[in-house]
C-alpha cells in the first residue's frame, strides 16, 4: 500500500546517496493536504526534488481497506511509497502528525539524512484524547472538529487579517474523510517517541510556533534535548501551522538547514 503524492523540482540524478541532492519529503498535519506546504514547495523545488505525501482520506484521497493505524505501519507505507519513486536516501520535514512520523523514520531508518521536526511533540495527549476523537470522526465525520482544529492551526489575528487563506484552511480540514482522520488519530493515540529519540544521530532541526498551544516551544525543546545528533532550534511567529502563518520564516529556516 502506498500514499498519493505531489512531486516538484528536478528529478534526474536526485536519488543517490549525496546528502546535498537527496530528495526532500514533506509530511503534513492530520486533516491537511499538501497545500499547507505551498510557500515551501515553491522555494525548495527551485533546486531540490520535493515530494509532498498525502495521507489516506486527506486531500480528496480514498481510505483503502487495511490502512495502517499504528506508527510502524505508517512508516512502512512511507518507505514503500519512496521505494516506488526510486528514492534511496532522503531528507524529511514533518509537521505535527508529520513530525511524529518523521521522528519514527529518523530513529528507525538509516535512509534519513536530515530531519526537520516542526510543531510536533514526543506525545500528543495519549489514548484517552485521541481515541475519543477517533470515535467522534468515525461516527460523525469532520464537521464537529473543523472549528477546533482551525483555532489550533492559526492565531485569531491571522484569521481576522487573512480571510481567504483561513477559508482555504477551513475547507481543507472539512474535506478530510472522517475515516482517514480516525485512522491517523489512532496512530497519535499510541505515539510516544521518548524511548527512541536518542537513536536519532542525523542532523535535526526543531521549529516551534511561538503561539502554538497544541505543541508549544517546550515540546520542541524536549525533542531537541533527547536526540543524539546535532540540533538546530528555531522559533517563529504563529500557531500550529506556521508554514501558512509565517511562511517566509519557515522557508528560510528549512533552506538554511537543508542546504
């Protein structure tokens, strides 16, 4: 089973083991689609092969029977998708759920050359929180979740001053298939990376949103303190999805880190 994806930038000669030319793999938040990376896609794809993966039930994709609901299944699916694209080593950039997946990949796969963890955490509140959300979206779809998710993603000031972008984000969340959200909520329910973070030896970037109440800067500091590889840490304005709220700052941080 593989994931749908969007791909940009040069492709020839980009699948080898040269860290300078390894493809960049983008993994977004639960309830998002690759449009959350648009400013970064434009910038990174000028000189890098960029692959933005789309989760099952997100961005209009179906939820196949047997879609994984545990982290080992999700990471295996990501690697299988990259195998099908001819990708060997790669840099990974993950936000929220994507950051959790990126942590697991960096800890478990020697194919990861660099890892950027954005607005993520070592755990996300545990089974009680996420199983309740899974049961809700399984029964009622995304309608009960839209406003709450949007409130976490961007600040009230951004919502006031960027009505069109906020509307696009709302549509993105609402378009998520309830079954797709449920599957990845199950993944987050059991996620705890504290035991495996010391196994990460590749270079790491942690990036926090200064107004993020979901995964605050302290959550990124915890990750930075546990990994074994060299760490750069950046804090930018905005809430849980600064790729949209502070796009220039996020893009600059990624370009500086990825080279």
